[in-house]
């Protein structure tokens, strides 16, 4: 059912350690970029196989004269093969930043390229599009923005029929979209949203993945909540996106990843989530979560976390909408299998990507906070103990686990009864030995609830040297009041 | 993290929710100095809570280089030629042929043989260039529709439409798929004049030149 997405290609001759080091560097750069709100990534589509056939990956820097010659041949060559070859040579040269710079400074170069892009010669068109694609991928704004005269054509070609060509146009547009707000200010009036809405009906998976990518870039823009998301929500795109996320034999991982991220950017911008809920987003995402939990058990497929992450985020944020709260209504998510799925995915995160545990636990909080039903399921499905085991992972995770336990405990004696005795007390005493204020604070909150609702809890706490465990926090500013109050309750009831 | 064995079976089982245990709160719970209140949390897009997941997403975007040749849908086949009359282009891959066909032979105007990138543009072209009824209607109402999908504006003349495309949709003034048809008009009218059987038949075209 899960069709594998296309594989990662590693540059040959790179040691594993070097790769890891590079990845760490890139990760650090991305974190920095995100904190500066400059998180932008472009995607490069290159036909590796053709390149190998063409004689390896040596990239040639072309000079002005050479570029001019290739353009002349491409435009006016007599033999079609000759014209094609000229463009291929140009394209290979354009893989190098220096050639790119020379190219854009040459008068008429883009105009010629656009002319070739709109010619009736299919192979010339394709090569011209590939040249534009190389330019669009540049990190130099001047180079990428040089592609602007071509955008109306790229959009027009989205309603064409050649899937390869459309795919290329989409990735190129996706790269241009992230370039700057100026580019988007051109693409929006040129009709990019209706063009994408028409194109999303394509049956080709490669086209859909490319479209999802381009759309995700558009939705990630800074001005998206005000200028772009309303347009998208007003189009037929949301319905198609939800359809493409339906679990089943037709679900493709690469495609689903892109559209799940699209949905995340829309939802977390909080423009009109009620609309998405009426279109069945909660149901679709809930079923998808179940499907993903089943999938992680079956396969070692690298990459499932790329889809789980946005699905978890979408669900979690949607649950906070008023429209989701109508208990018993058709939109209400009330299937305890969701809880089962979530725990299976938490386990998956623990092994594969521990940094995503907080997000999974955030969803768990939103499921349980206002839901006696889900809190009961947590108990009846024996999930309290597995939850306790997560307490040793990190402070952030611990705070979230304790919050979920508080969600259960605050519902009263019938719930606390099932939290007690078991591992809870020894575990809480352990957390009190930590120094993180938030973790200790949340432990203290949980203890207060237990003392209130569970007879014998305070006594057991005293017997296990609970008071001593509390002592070390008596002077901590954020904890003092609560620690003293708890000590009093334990001693005097 | 050990999960109870029955969990996997539950996942595969029927939808449903547990009958909730009775809720019974004490007014002392959450009272100062304690502050816990069960509540859902939402995070906006730029929140640092999303940092890790966002970074993973972008690492993925930067990493993946597609291997086009690995696609099972693209077999090389024995060379064949395009079957359209007058075209002798040869191919050894179906994808290349598909692109060629759609570019050169798909969406082709049967009157003047011009090829268009989409059915929409072809339809517009046929209407505006080869439909005499269109010309008649255009004298009295706005018939030239905007070329951008999703825009429902209509205009009196093709020049007005071009102006709209440029000013409103930021299209290039020399957009290739919106050529004016002045030369064509003159030619067609010349042709129509010659075909008229009798001079007494009212001939709108001659008069409107």
C-alpha cells in the first residue's frame, strides 16, 4: 500500500562520517534560519541517469561567448538535434553559479530562453525548462528573479498534458515562490492558485508530489495567512488535498507528505479551520493516523515520520477549534483507536525520532484535556504505565507526560483510583529528585490532585519519604508556595 | 516503552469509545497556590515548539534528488515514429512521445493548425479567430474573456483584454498565446467577399471593415 518514494542519492566517494558531519552542519544552519524566520529550502530536480549517460557530473563554467553561441544554435540551428545539444550544453553549464551569473547579465538571454520554452519543439521546450529550473534553484536572488518573465508561461503550462513537463514547471515555480515576496506578488495575480486547483486533478503521482511541494512553499510564506491562505481556502484545493490524504491502497507517501505539510501550514495559521472541519478534515486525519500506526508496525520504511509529524500537528491544532468540540456531532473525534494509534506512534518516535515525542504528547494532551472518554480509554487500554516509562526521556517530555496524567487525575476519584497504586508513586518521587522547576512543579500539581481524590495517597507518600523529597525545593521561588501547601496537606489532610 | 499486547488488536478492531468513568471534581482542586487546569493547547506557525519537526522537513527537502530513470513507468522501447500525418519524429521512450504529441499535435486548431498549451486556450482561440458568430456578438457585448483560469472578466476588444492581462494579472505585454488577429481578419474578409454569390445579398463583413 505504501509506495516507496524515490530514493536518496548520495554523492559517491563520501564517507559515512563525513555525511553525518555535513548533516549536522546543515541541521544547525536550518535551526538558525528558523529562529531568524528565514527557513527556506529549494528543491532541485535533476535527471541523474541522463547525466551519467552524458559523461559524468563534471560541471563546466561557460563564458559569455560560449553562452551566446549555445543560445544562437538553439534558436537558429538548422538541425533539431543540433539545437537540442546546444541547449543541453547550456543547461549543464548552468549548474554552476558562475555560469548562472554570466547568463543573467547577458542581454536577451532570458528572452531567448523563454522563446524556446514556448516553442513548439517538445524537446527544446523541455531543455529550456530545465535551464530555467537550474536558475530557479540558485541561492542568489538576482539569478532566481531573472526567471520572472517566464512565470506566466509556467502557469499556463500547468493546464497542459505532458506530466514530465508539468512536474518540471511545478518544481521551478516552487523554487521561485520561496525566493521573495516580490515574486509571490507577481504569481498571485497571475493566477497561481486557480492554476494549482486545476492541476491537482492530475492522475500522475509525480505531478501531484511536485504540486504539493509548490503549494507548501506558497503556504509557508510570511504573508500567507493574510494574502494566500484565504484564496486557497476559497478554492477547491482543500477538498482535493483531503482526498489525497485518504488512507487506502491509493495513498502515496511522497504525495501525502507534501499535502500534509500544506494542511499544517493552513491550519496553524488559523484562518478558517472551521471550514476544514466541515469538509471532514478531522475524520480523514484521524483515519490516516490509524493507518500510519498500522504502517509503522509493518515496515521499516524510512520516512514515515515525515508524514506522521504534520498529521499529528494538524489533528492537535484542529482539536482546539470550537467546531471540533460538539460532542456527539459528526465532526467529533471520538474513536479510542486514535489513542491506540498514538501510543504506537509514540513508541515509533522513541526509536526513530525522539525529538518528535513532545509533538505526539501535545496531541495526547489535546485529546485528553476535556474528554472523560479519552481519559477513561487511557486507563482501560492500560496505557498509564507506558506513559510513565516516557518520564526519563527529557524534561520537556516529562512535563507533557505529567500534564496528561493531571488531565486524568483532575477528573476525580473514579479516575485517580485507577492511577493508584502501581508505579505512579515511585515514579513521582523520582521526578521530585530532579531539579527542573517545571517538571517538579507539574509533579507537585499531580500530587495535590492525588491527595485530594485518592484516599491513602498522602499517607503512602509520607511513608515513602515524600516530605524529604519535597524539602530540597522549599526555597525555589516558583515552587515554594505549592511545596509548602502540599507538605501541609500531606501532614494534616 | 512496552505497549500492552492487546493494543495492536484494538487498533485493528472496530471504532468505538469507552463509556466514560463518572467525573467528580472538588472545588479545592487547582486552587491557589496550585494552578493546574486541564486545557487544550494550540501552537501558531512560528512557535519554537515546532522547530525540530520543521528542521527535519527541510532536511528532507534539501536531500531528495529524484532518480528519474528509476521510475518503473518509463521503459525504453524500440524506436517508433509519430503516427500523425506529416510528422516523422522518432522516439525511444513513451514519455518523450507523450510530450511531443501534446506539444505539437494536442490542442491543435483544425482551422489554422496552431498548437496551444491547453484546451482552454485552444477553445478561446477557435472562438475568437474562427467563429463568425463570435464576431457578430462581439459588436454588441463583451465577448473577449480573460485568459487567466479563474478570472471571469470579459472585454469588448482583444486590446482591452490585453490591457487587463498586463495591468491586473501582471502578464507580459507580448504574451505568446494572446496574439491579435488583425492580419487574419483582413484575409478572411477578403476570402468572404470573393465567395459571395450575388451582390444583392447583404454582406455585413464588407461594411464593417
